[in-house]
C-alpha cells in the first residue's frame, strides 16, 4: 500500500495532489471512455482547483508521450527477451499493449502533470 502524502500515491491513485483525500476524477474507471477526462473542478476537502489555467492539461500530452514510450519498451523487452518471441510478435504485443492501456496512460499522464505543479501539503486543513 502506498503511503499517503507521497507524490507516487497521488499519481497512482488519481487523488488530489494537495490533500490526497479524494479522487480528482468523477468516475474512477478509465475504461469508461465517455468519462475518461471528466474531472471534478475542485477538491471538496481542500478546495484546490485542478485546472490551474485554461487548457492546463494540454501539457500532459508531452508526459503521455514519455509514459507511452516507457510502456512500449517494457512490452517489447518482456515479449522479445523474456518470452523469447520473434521481433514481429514483440512489435505486435507492443502495439496491442499500448492500445489496451491508452486510457490508463492518459489518466496517469494527467496525474503526473498536475503533481509537477501542486504538491502535498500536510497542513492543508490549517491553510484552508
């Protein structure tokens, strides 16, 4: 279990980066594609605004690229070197894996991006 108050906890759970008391997303399941990007406007606990400025999460596209590369390399290495498949099968597993994880990568990228700008505040109750 991840320790509350760590950046990794906020990134992996999609919780508010400042207080980590609730999910930033209206629906936690990223595979419900209609609600993939639907976020609460603010945290109901610490009142942190998630969209810091208009189009704030466009920057998450750059993070998404890096995260996709990391997952792609992991799929390829697992398939080609560990499972000893051909290059063709390894590339197919890479493509299928990235497509299957697209919603997870999109959410993970947003979580990483917002945690670059908003950090956990253990005294958030006193500062609100």
